[in-house]
């Protein structure tokens, strides 16, 4: 008969029969235990001592079992002692940041230290004495309050044809499980991006008709930018989503699936119960099927752990404790760092947006959604633009230095207005300069005219422009030469707007020089 270790119930039955007055032979015949075994337990009960007329307590049964079942610990073998002499060395090798393989440790002990023990002995020693590969014990975490936590995870289902790209793609699902009721929602997707996660969570809140207060994701790249056990850094776009929805995010630790155990084991269940064996023609069809499955199958089953129906628990005790579901979809933003170029613009999503002059050369933080582009310098909002399509630009002329906005915007009307401030004829002269099919191509000439006003004064340029217009001379370089060579005329103030007498030209002659008759002949004719 094979060896059988007696348990508490077996020992209690023997001792109960002993208290009833049965002999060891009688007990062995009735229970099927060996008579010698029954005799040893009877002898241990007598030495305890245990009165034969009452049943023993649990503590007395344990004491009797220890007396019968305890065995002396065998002495360690020579190989065990040989390896034990190198215990500290083996512990150091296993505690390195990159622990040595046990096979390598056996090789080093044998080669460098003359150890002759077998690898099997080394392996038993490491497991029993050093807890090598022994799983760390865990504790069961208390359940959360109703409506408090929703655990989320991505899982791969299989392949699905995508009509949009005309190819077969991996089909992922975002599983959202409410930790209290175990009610869950499944959102199929071809992508694992931040936008896909936000869309899936909003779909989950619509499905539940309510929203949890805390979400517990794993370290997926769509949510966590840099994993850290104490202070994980979230993706800015998802952090924006959490702030907009009023959610708290408690990311799980790296390689710690037990942190989100409520959803971790649901991926295989979703794959086997919903996806396997099904055929979908589109992503929309898969999403509609998954929603029905969540409500009518997964939500209506008796949960294996809670032994309750998740949907009934959700409706009865959890929905009222949750936050209201959002009514508007979330516009997922794009966050990036951008350098302000010398032309006062930053490039964001292949579009250009202007920034004030004082930020040229610095790096700014940009948030772009489908409606607007917001530019930050540190914590300060410095500019807001309407979103434009790729290849376009949005420029605010006030971002340029004073006077530079006219040239940048090719504002011909503003340039003419600046010329008129210098004088009426200067303004008319500027209009004549720009009177061409493409006036912005001749804006430099007007700027040259305005520089002449700054150099020689508005009055002198006004007089020269009046004279040039009289002779229909529209040439800025000619005006510049005239100002360089001409003497300063005695002109009235420009604000009186009077005609200014020009100095006599260098080679001018009097009217007598051009007379056809001499003065003497004219006088003789008059006398006659």
C-alpha cells in the first residue's frame, strides 16, 4: 500500500474512536488505516497525556501529529557542505545588477575554487538556502469603492481587413473594466495612439452612462511618456484629456500586472469569448458587435470571483457613485516644442504661426488642436492663432517690429498713408511710383523716398516732388540727385502748404536773351 500522510480529519477520527473505547485493531479495521499507525497515534495520545474519555482539541491533535510525524533532519551531504562554504560568494554573484547564470556560477566554483559538487546540488542549495527564483509573496488588495477606479489595458485580438487602407491589419482592443462591479467595455481599434485611447475612453463613458474618478492604465506609450514607480510622466495630450475630464491617473508599475489584475486577465477572455470564430467586414461592425457582447454576454454572466452579475451590480450600486459622462467629444491636442525663427514664425504641423519679436531665437511650447494654436513661453500664454491647413501660415502684423509690418504684409495703402504724412506732393509722388499692375514690386522706391524725407527734411522733399511732378519726372534717384545738388530754398513751413519759389537754375538766361527784335529797333518804331 502506498504511503499516505494523515491529515487533521484522519487523526481526529482515530482519537474520537479511541475516546469511544475502540481498540487500535478495531479502528484500523473500520477506517482502513494500518494498525501499527493507529497504535503509534494511540501511544502519542497516552503520553500527552490525553484522557481516553474525551475528544481532543485542535491544539492537542496538532501536538500528537507532531510527535508521530516528526522526523529527524538528516545531516547535510559533503557536496552541500562544500557549496555552503562559498555561500557569500554565490550570494554576491546572484545580487549583481546583471546576475550570473547558475551554470556560470557552477563553472567558476569548479574552475577557480576547486568545488566538485554537482550542478544539481548547487541548484537545490540556491533554491532552498538563497530563495533563488522563488516568487515574492503578495497580498490581496482591498476592493475599491463603487465608481472609483476603472482599469484599462490594450490587447491584441488578431487580424482584420481595413477597407480604408486596403490591407489586413492588427486589431487591438481597449478594455475598460470597472474595478468594483467588474462591468467592462471593449473598444476595437487599429491603432494604439493617444487619440485612440481618448476615443475609446469617451466611448466607454457613453456606454456606462457615467465616468469613473480614477483610471489605472499600464505603461502604454499612448498614456505614459516616462515610466516611474513614484512619479510617472504622462503624455501631454493625455494629461490634457485627464484635466479636461477631471480624471486622476494612477499608472501601474513597470512589469507589475498585479497592479491592474481586474483587467489584466480579461484580454484572453475577450479574445476567446468575443473575437475568435467571428468575421467582421469593417471596424464599425466590430465595434457594434463588441458593445453588444459587453452588455449581453460579459455583463450578464455570473462573475467567477464575485459570484454576482456585473451589469446588475453596476446598475444597483455603482452607477450612482460615478461622475456624469461627458457630452462633447474631446479634441485631442498636439503638444510640441518649437523654435522661433528669425522671421518671427514657428513651424507646427507643417504650418507657420507668428510670435512677437522678443521671443525670436527662443524655444516655445505649442498646443495645437483642430480649432486653435496656443503658444506658451514657460507658463505664459504669448500668442493664440486660429488653426490653418498644412502649407499655410497665420501672421499677426503686430508681432513684427514697428514699421516692418507694412513690408511683410505688402500693405500698399499703409505705405501711401505714411508718405502723405510727409507732404501732399510726397504722397502724390508715392502714388505715382506705385501706379503699376504689381504695386508691391515697387514698394522699395517708396521706402527710398521716405528715407530722403528723414535725411533732408519733409519740406525740401515736398518742394522737389512738387517740381518733379510738374515736369512729370517720376524717378526717386533723380529726386535724390536734385536734393544733393540743390541749395536750401527759402520755403514756408510745410503746414501752410504754399507754393515754394525755387532758386534760379545754374544755366538759366533772361527773357531778353531770347527776344527776336532788339530794344532799339522797337523804340524807333514807336517814335515813328
